[in-house]
């Protein structure tokens, strides 16, 4: 049990508990799950640096806590990366590190409980191993989201703050997943939020499918002081709005690609979470996209390309989803061009194969798209929050500009119509879309 309580002279909100052994301290954190109630006060328990005056002989090198303070989950709320340290007794570091990566993926698969969903076909369950040096006994595990990392950490250490990998009993259903070298002396903790990748400097040129290259367009920064998409805002151009629903509204866009059907689906209430990450609006947005897809097919015999760049901008961000009618059969070109342009800009678009990813991968920012396959079918692609800062603001339009061999449509400001033309455009769409809204 506890042999001493130490409170530093200037400490007002924390103290240290010294135990006879590391094992007793570990058992305390496990049994209390890192939380205790003392005199009606909730206290959090977490690992501290080892006390140099009390180096117990039964604590081997792999058990000693690194001197740098460990991050708790509360400190790593925006992180989707875990730090791991293996026992110094591990001889084949590369193999055991890969075993640990597989273990975290299998742990997430078991937590989902659906045999049809696996890490092989579901990005939300995938874990990437990063080691700075294959000879070192530590490294990092990058998860698709903070929620996935937290779930794996809680399952493997019984604490969302991390700790030593639990020894599984023979009758434990997860025991077969853990190799012998991982059974003892492996620690998992939160790592700091991964820095976003800087956008490459050579991505200013865009190449069309016919090989024509054109430079990314730049326009003066807007002088707006309030949100363009809040209906109560003075900046909101209400003559473009075609219909208002319970949770979202539909509006024609400024500088349309398709002058009769390029619209935005926008939450009525100001939100910067993104349509995938906001449960308040996601269902309504999905329903509206289905109606717009049907409308494009029946009215113009066109498919619908959907994309959303849910990333904060200097002027603030109000969630909005772009829906653009495009020629039928263009999906394959759209996919190849979009993925290729993404790589040149420094980010990777991954295909989503189940609805699990839509909520799990949202996080702090993302780029999402739906590539039409004809009719109501489409493929979904996603770029996570770690890489999303590399996504150009006009990326969705730039992809269409490349595919359709029309550099002008790459930026909305190059396609702005007069207010009279915008008003007539909105009235025409409102009339054709009215029967799809009931």
C-alpha cells in the first residue's frame, strides 16, 4: 500500500503517493481506474517520475518511468498518436513493434464486434507504426482518430491515460493476440499532437487530363467581418437561398460551376465541426444530398459530385457541403485526378468502405468527397485531420477544372455572376427542385 504522501512546498493542487513497489502502484491505478473520491473531492491518479531516493531493486529498466512527464488524455485531446516503449529484454525490436501495431488494430476490431469490418478495408481501424530508429525500444502508433487511440489504450491498459500493457490470462479471449515479448514490460502512453505537414512549394501548377497546365488562381482576401452562411448575418446573400429546412438550408453558390444546379447544403445554426462530425446536422445533410442526386439525374441526366473541405480558415468556417452536377461516366477520371492531385499537394485521400469512418474520422478537420458511379451509387474518399492543412481551399473545384479542361472554374471568384443572374438562377432551381423537397 501507500507508505508515504509527499506534497511539494509550493504545490496547491497535487501531491505524490509513494508505494512499496511499482507493482503495488500499478495495481492501485488499475483498481481505481485512475479516479478516487476523498472527502467529496474527485482526485485523478497518474504516474509520476520515479523517486530517486527510493529506487526499488525490483524495478528493472523497462519499468522505470521516463523522466519527462507523461501526457494524460486531457492533455492530448487533439492527438491521435500513442507512444510505446518495449522491454529492454526484447531482442527483435522490429518484429515485436509490428506485433504491437497488429494488436492495436485487432483490439479495435474486437471492440467494434462486427466480423464484416476489419482494418484491411476500414480506414477508421487502421494503425500506422512509426519508428525513428529500428534499434530503439520505443516508437509511435498513429491512429485514424483520437477516439480510436483512446479505445485501444483503454482496452490494452485499462486506463485512457495509458500505462503498462496488461497481462492477459489464458482464458481471456484477447490473449491469443499478444505475443510473449509483449506480455511484460510494454508501456503505452499518449504522444503529443502530430504536427501538420507543410504544403509542398511546387504545387502551384494544375494539370488537366489533356496535359494542359495552368497556375493556381489567387484573388485578394475578402474584407468580410461576419459569417457569409449565417442567415442572420449582413454578409449572407439571401437572394441565393432556395429553401430552408429544420437543420439545414440549400443555397446556390457564388461563382457556380454548373449554373443551374451547383448548390451548397449548409447547417442553419453556425457550426465549424463539418457535416460528418456534427450529429445535429449529419442526418439532414445526408437526406438532402440524396434528393439533390436524384434531382440531377432526372432533370439534367447528370451525376452529382459532392465534396466538403471542413478546415478552419482565417475568416472562420461555417460548415457547408458542395454539390455539383457533372457529366455521367466521369467518376473514374474524377477519382484518379483527385487522388493524384492530393498526393502532389502532400496529402493522401483514402477510400471509405463503411459508415464507421464517417463519425470516427471527422476530428479537427478533414476533406471528404463522393465520387459518382452512376445513379445513386458513389465512392467515398477522405483525408484526415493530420494531413488536411495541406488541402488547398479550392481543391474540389481545382479537381473539376482539371477533369473538365476548364481552368476558369478552379476558383469561384473567376465565375461570379451579376446579382440579377444569380437571382434568376436561384428562382429556376427553386422551381425545378420543389417537388424533391416534400
